[in-house]
C-alpha cells in the first residue's frame, strides 16, 4: 500500500479548494505576500502554497489577472482588502438582478459558501443578524454544516 502524504488531507478537493486556490493567488500576486507569509496566515506549508499557485496557473485562475470561476469582482475585492486591511473580501455581482429579495439571496448564498470554506474552521464566530443573515442559514445547512 502506498504511503499517504500527511499534507494531502489538509487541502480540500472540492469548491473549498477552488476558493483556497483563488485566495492564495490573490495574496501572492495582487497583495505581494510571500509564500512563507501566506503559509503562516492560512495554516499551510510553503510547499502547499507553491502547489496551489502552480494549480492556479495550470487551471487558468491566474493569467494576466486573477480570474475566479465564480464571476466575482476580484479587483474590487483586492481594493477592499488593501483599504480596510481585511484578510478576505467577497464582492457579489448584482448588476443583472432587479428584485431586492434575489439580491439578498445571492449575498446570503455567498456568505454561506464563505462560512463553510473557512479553513481552519473557527471554534467561535460572532455574526450580526439582519435580512441577509436571516437567509444565510438555509443555504448553509444544505452544505452539511451545523447552525
């Protein structure tokens, strides 16, 4: 039986991995962080960061600019990260959506997707309650996570 790489279990292999690839690429290429800084910030090894950057290039996420698969507004996300010093920012495109409740649903879905993609999983999280968060638990439950 082949020996299993202990780090392979730490990297997700689904939509969470796609998010991680984009996050690492943004930190490295747009925010000029070193691979060592990224590894420390995300709880990865430098080797894993290098592999994720290679995957970003191989899969077309990184070209001249970072192009995430979910149609997010990467340039705005980077601007928000720089301006407010936050680790991650998600901008949900709503240009073609006229119904306000559908906009809230889109933002709620993005929030739920982000919460389940957090790695490492936080032991405690504080969340302000409002219209958007009221709609977040339904998509969040569909991912198999607990409220």
